[in-house]
């Protein structure tokens, strides 16, 4: 969930958009199942540091500082008209490769920016589980479901440690600018793995930490390497990375058993 103050200036953000890289779709190297199981055997620990980024929480996970969370005051930012050009949501949904009938969890759904787009794609035979922990966001989601008469969206109130998804029932979990803000990433991702069907996918959309030209504060960016490390810790295998977006990458992992 991205905050307005993430952008150092609108001009810088637009400069990055116009200088976007060429489209890249790359499959990731195969990781042996035994290595994934070994990496997931010992839960990583959290640590707190006094010296930290002012935009961070001071809580660190596997060497990465966890960022501050967006509140309901950020709804206008999530719904802004410029987002279509700056973040290309159509390309994100294309990357999900929806055929219809899937169960998709939009974790950190916010105001439902992606939720309702996905609901149209999965159709009446599919459903979207819109997971939020903030009451104001949940109220907004429910209001929009009623206004738009969308029958295939279910709102779930999660917690900081558990998205409360049904076990082995989810085809795809989408997290757009959310993962870097999770207070308990290990616990949440462990629960998400349990919710995935065999072969289920987790799709992260995160601002590219590898690119200094992306004008976002550092704690609100994620590198592919860091995501690899953190997903191995919960037993998820890298599948592919898609670099079609101006500012973010789409990084996909799968459950292999």
C-alpha cells in the first residue's frame, strides 16, 4: 500500500515513468525443493534498532527494515486517476494470467483498486477475497461492493499476523505495494502458504529497490534478491519476474507441494 509521501515529488515520479525500461519477462532459476524445505526449517527472527530510517518502524527482518503502514487517509492516493499511467494496473492483471473461475486473494486490498478489476476477470465462477486489517478500509470495500453490486467479492478482516484465508483454497495471492509494510512478514506468509492450493502463486508488486532512479523512499522499495530470501524462509519457490511496469517489478513465487 503506497503512501503519498513516498514520492519525493510528482515531477520526479513522472520522469521515472517516461524513462521506463524495456519490457522484460524472465523465468527464474530452478530452486531444488530440498533447499526450499531447508531454508524454511528455522524461522527468522526480528530485531529492533534505535538507528533507523525515519520512514521505517525500527523493526528489521532478514536485514530489511519494515516500513510504516498507510492509514485510511491514503484512500484518495490509492484511487488517484494518475495511477493508471504511473503503475499500469492493466499490466499487473495481465501478469496474473486469469482464465476465469479462480479464487484470488487481494491481501492489503485497501479501497479495492485491484479487487474489483480482478472480480470482473475471474467472473461469476470465481471469487476475490479482499483482505484488510483496517476498519475504515473494510467499510469502504463493503460500501463499494454494495454500490457496484459485485457478488463475487468477499471481505475478510485479517490481523497483523494472519490474513485468515481458507486453507488450500486460493489460486493466487496478490500483494501490491503491501509486503514491505507487514509487521509480521514471516507469520503472514506462512499463513498464506497454507492457504494456497498446490501450484498456487503469490504475486508481489513492489517498487524496484535495484533502481536508484525510482523516486520512492528506500524502506518502501523491495529488491528481487530480498524477496527471494524472504520467500525461501517460508517455503515458496521463485517462478518468474516481470519488468513491464514503469516503477515496480512483478515478482512471482509458487507453492510446489
